């Protein structure tokens, strides 16, 4: 039995859908507004959601990503009273199953619902009978919803032999995911062969890829196999595939199609039964549209696509990752595991991590070296630019969110609106005080506060006293 939710304020349409769902033997729920829909989705795990575009409190398409990210990853069918090509495109790109009009017959809508539920049933059955019962995921840390979805695709990729494209920003762990696909696949008894396409010299590329026959050029004293032959019966990982030149793209396309190639100086083609895994941090669709990446090659390498989330999107994973890398670098430096102050993780989660997991790893190495023989790590062991970034972000957030709270200087009624010069002065003082509060909460000493703020010790004391901000007995 499946759970189906209709987010629609049209009572007649909801009644018709309820009859269809009940006739199929499933549970039906309804919510007439976005607010009510978000509440019920947070409480119940749904398999299918029928989402109206025009709702009393907003556009249904605005909450489509939220619905797709909810527990159970429900399928979503967009329902609208009028056709909209742009809306349909937006819906499909954001993961909707289909986009249908209310004027469609009940039979057509019923058939669409039936197909979705059939897909869900087969999906659940395939997960129950999957060949991979335990996924080896060494060094892939985290259990956030987006990470679990990426790992589900790793399991699916490992269970088949299709070409895989892994995309994501620099530092998201694309190579780790490629290795996970390989070590969980039937080809795991052979080493993964990795080619860094960005470092592949074009004048030597064919020799490196295909190898050569003895005597083909001066110094070729023996037959030598290329990387593609080395990947025979294994997996071939093309890292940064977007960096391949047009000439090499053409060469790789044929190799992927035929799984055959000719070594330099060789008259006969030889075969290589490799499984392709490719990765890039660039948008290959945009490159294909501009002509810098072959569309036919893109279609070949993207039989299965794994898009890795940014670290800032992996809610709850930062603490686990930080603890993992903290222990890792302590072991590397032959140090005992370190304790962590409660505010240490607060600073980490307040940072945006533009360099993703790689930046976090490097940061934890910095922390271990900074703390060295100290048993506990504190925020002051973190790099100063990172701490300063968090302080500034907190200050900006405070000035934006507190502008509508009681007591802030820019909350005025019309009859009490001050001159602009007075307003500027009051806002400046309020922001300055908030900066000092955030600064003193983040540092462990006045010396450190002086270093971040750029103020002398006497000047910092004076400003703190003016604003009534405590030093917290920091020396």
C-alpha cells in the first residue's frame, strides 16, 4: 500500500483523485496550501505527490525541490489548470515525474498514477534483492540525505557495467566515488586505472593511451602496453574529462564504441574490455552546446550520472567529517586523539566551505598541527581567515535578521522616523556592537581579538567598554 498526497485547493479535483487512489487500494491525503503541505510532508513519508501550480499561498513549483528532498524521495506529478511550456520544463528539470493538465481525462491521470506506483514497487523490490548488500565506502564519510542518495547510485553503478559520469565541484570527492564504484563491482580484483585528462600531454597522449610496438620510434626498444590495455577487465577512470582536447575526444569516442584500438606502429587492432568512469567539475551540457565538448561523447559517458552535493548542502555531515579527519591527522602525526570544545563545531558549521571536503580535510590538518600536543582543539586553532569569515557572516546575518526585531534602531514608525544622518549613526553603532559581541564569542584571548579586528589592545578595550561588551575574562 502506497501513500499519496494531493496538494491542491480544488475540492472537486481532489475528490476525483481520492476516488482513483482508493479504488487502487492506497492511502490518500490532501493539503490545500503550501504551508499545510510542508507540515504534513514533514510528518508522513509519501510515495507520490500530486502538486498544483496555482495555490492560495504561492506557486507550487517553488516547493518542488523541497518535496523531492523530503523523506522517502517521493515522485511528484505536477497538476495545473493551464498548459505552460516553461513551467513544464522547470518541473522536469527539478525532478518531477510528469506535468499534466486538470482538463486531461480521469483515465489518463489514473494511468499516470498507476505507472508511478508500478515504478515505486519495482524500485523497492530491486533494492531488496540488490546484489550489493554491503557497500564498501572507505573514506566516504557522511549520512545526510543527499549523501545517501549519491551512495545509492554508487551501489546501482557497481551492480552493472554501464558508463558512469560523476560531476560535482572541486573537493566533493569525485575520485573517492569512482574508487567506491570500482571496489564494489565485479571488476574489483583488478586495479583501477586512472587517467588525469588535465595532465595528459597531447603529443604523447596516443602513446600513453594505446602503447607502442618495438621500433616504432627511436628508443622504443620493447613493446609497451598503454593505459587502456592495462584497464582490460578492470575500470578506466577519466578524471577531469572536460579537459580532453577535441582530437582526443574523437579518439576516445571510437574506443568507447568499439572497445578496440591500434598501438603506435601496430598493424592489428587489439581489444580492451574496460568499464568507463568519468568525472568533471564543469558543466558538460553547456560545453556541448558551445561546441567545446562532443555531444555524442557526452551521451556515451553518461549512461549513469552521479552528481555529488556540495559540503554546505550535506546537513549534519560536517561534524562527522571533521572528527574523521581530526583523528586521521592525529594518527599521521603519531598523536593521541584530541578532544573538541563545544564551540569548535559551531564555527565549522557556520562556514560555507567553498572548497568542500578537500578544504575541510586541509583545515583539520592545520588544526592538528596548530594544537600539536594540546589535548583539546578550540576555535582559535582554526585558520584565522576561516574564523574571520564566520564572524563577518554572523554579523551580516545579525544585521539582516535583527532588523525586524524589537529594539533595533531601524525599526521606526512613520511619525518617529529620524533624519538620515541620525539613522546612519545608530545603525553603525548597532552593527559595531554586534561585531564586537561575535568577535569576543569566537576568540580565546584579547591578543587574538586584536589580530582579527586590527585594533590595538587599548583601542579594543575602549570600544568594548563604550558598547558594554564583556571580555569574558580573556587575557
